[in-house]
């Protein structure tokens, strides 16, 4: 899932279930208000953020209309992602888990900082990339 769709899915799951802070709600509504008149799939995504078809439709529509590269949309998605990262995990984790979002699904255009990570069992990190990918040739 692309970073904007991921932010929308997480925002819908958390903000609309009323488990988020005012900062997350404001960031979600800021992103939503920016795109709601430009894409039609957002209503379905909000109704069922777990539905993979709705996620794909939103991502495709964002891409098709060039919103996935729009600086204002990217900035709002980054603001929402940052607001979600500041939330206490015990508050938002159940809502995110209910729609199938885990730490492995996070994509961010900016910095990603993980603190106080504890695992009672196995911890696996794969496919980790930081910074811009180098071009060969």
C-alpha cells in the first residue's frame, strides 16, 4: 500500500472509531478534506477500511489523478502519519490491528523513528530501506 492510502486507512480506522486524539482527527480530516472532492472511493474506504478492494481502488484513483505526487496531499499524509506515530500504542494498536495494519505495513516519505521496541519472542526485520535507493549505471 502506498503511503497516502496507508495514512487514509489508518486514519479512518482510528479517527472514525473515536480512539484517536484531536491531533489525529484534525490531521485525518485535513487530508480527507483535501481529496474528498477529487476521488470517489474515499466513502467506501471509510465505510470499510479493511476491505482490500476499497484500498486498491483508493490507491489507483490517487495515482490516476496524480494526487500521489501532489505536494499538498503528501504533506497532509505525512502530518497524519506523524500524528499517528505520536499516539500511545495501547490506544491505537487495537483499531489498527482490526483492519490488518501492522508495523510492517508502514511506509513513510519522511523519518520513521521506533522507540522502546520490545519483543517477548522473536523479532524479525526484513526489507528495511532508508534513504533514496541508488540507481545503478
